[in-house]
């Protein structure tokens, strides 16, 4: 093994500053203008040629060329969530009702630090680093939009696509999928439904068609899609995450709106779930005598995430050399979902791992039966930046260098 490359203090300090700024100024999916600008500025400082507005939104691509060799794509997300932060942190969100509750701010900071390290060590690798700042991950639309805008045609199809994601694991550890071609994350289908009733006075319900009652019946009946229409051997989840109807208790509204998400580990199961959900929605509307058929719109779809087994094994080996085998964990599968799998389009191999973000004290308290660790998307989600960020920088650098061709100085891993 060659001499390890440390994460330099200046790089870490710069990455922490970026993280604090991004966490305090989150932006929702499709509105990541400031966020994209901050990341673009950092990538430019590190020597990347940056292209903005890829995908018709705030997507950006940075290119760091270093002679002939492989192309490795490093991907991060830009968007935050409509969550009101309750962490009590000094650098908490300054935007009411919006929070980086999924770790995308940490991902961006780690990626910026990784690019800085790679740019400073050009003699040890050859090839091209393609940095993708993807918007609208939380709505599962950003990756597809960037690909449809010619991401690979314009910047080249990568030889490997790498990404990491914050997870409630001990900070300083990484989680990898099981060996072999196995799913890491579920695929998903997201659907919006509008139920059309006939509004009226709450005192005369017989003169109206109540869409609230119909929507409530739909929510309850949809639970049978998993409980009674999906094999117990198949993992599947159906969640109605939003229901909106009416303004006041004495008025029966004209419409009710539902948003639901279905998750499973195979395309055929998702197709069956989608068909069953549509059948139930339409049948309940008929049963209620709705004057119009419901509007049913698929708003997003993402494939099952099955990382490339060969690339994953190589990346895991690099991470074990970096951190030690005891800090590289088996993660298994999760019914969480995201749109990263679209980047496997055109045969590009992908590797994806989990970045532990839970501080030691919080982890020990939870393990002892105390307060549970706040998961992603929770108002109290608060990564232990001091430990998680250096690990994230090192993990991305070592994974990238596992793919990139060795330069005159040879290869090597990043040591924390």
C-alpha cells in the first residue's frame, strides 16, 4: 500500500464552513438556486469547469480533467425537505418550515472536500472526475431530468458512478450492501389522486357527495394492497403521506386530494401494487357515487437500487483499507428509495454506501434503551459533523481513486 493521503485541515475546515452555511439556508426541490451557486463556486475553486442548469432546473456538472484514463462520476443531492427543524443547533435552518433533514448538506460538503483533495493530488491518479449536483431528489425527478437533458451525451458516460448517503449508523462508519447483485434500496411509484365530490352544507349531507368520506375510505382500503394483495415473502410498503380537503367543518368540499407512495424490491411487484391502488381508488369513487372519475397522476417513479457487485466489492475494499474492517458494516436492504438508480442508464456501474452520522453518546444512549436516534426526515435529525464529515470526504476520495487510473505517483487511499 502506498503512503496514505490525509484529509488536510484546510480542506476539512472549508467543508465544515460549507456544511454550516448550507444547513442554515436550505432550499426545497426545484428551488435550489442558492445551493447550486454555493456548490458551483466551491467546485470552480477546486479547478472544475462547471456547467449550470443541466436538466432544466438547478442541476450542475463539474468536470476535473487530469489526462487520459477512466471517468468517475461523483453525485450529490441539492434539495432539502418541508420539515420544521427542532434540533436546537446554533446553525439551525433560518428558513421557516424547510430543513436539511436527510443529510444532503453533508453530502455536498463531503463531495466538495473530496474534489479538493483529488485536485491537490493529481500526480497520484489519471482520468476525469465528473461531479454531479442533482436537484429534486426528494421528489424523485432530478436524476431523470438531467439524463433527459443529455448528461452522458454532453459530458461522457462514466466508467463508474459513486454516491453515499447519511444514515443513522455510528458516525465514522460506513454501511455497504451484501455481496453479490442484491438490492440496497427499494424502487418506488408516487401517485397523486384527486377525488371529485359535490360540495354542500354540512347540515344537508344527503344533497352532496362527500369527497372526504370517500378519501378516508380509500386510505383505509389501500392498506389491503400490502396486507392482502402482496405475498408475505415480498417486502412492500404503501404510505399515504398527504390528505387535503376542505376549509371548514360546516362545508362539504368539492374535492379531496391524496398523495401516496408505493415501495418494493422488484418492478413486477410495484406494477401490481400500482394497478391495485388505481382499482381501489376508482372503485371507492364509484361506490360513493362521485359525479366524476378521479384524477390519478403518477408524479415520480424510481427503479430498485442494485449496485454493481464488482465495483461495490472494490469500493468496499478501499473503504476497509481506509477505515479498518471494523468500521465498514453490512447494511442489508432498506425500503427507503431514491432516484440514483437512473444513473445506471447506459450500463454505467454504480456503487452506493451509507455514511454513519450518529454521535457516540447519542448512539450509546439509544442502545441502552434511552431516546431513540432521530432518523432521516425527522425534525431532530442532526449529524455528528465532526466525525461524519471527515469520514465522508475520505470515503469518497478512496472510492474515486479505486476507479481512476494511477498516475506517476501510484495509487493510495485517504487516511483520516
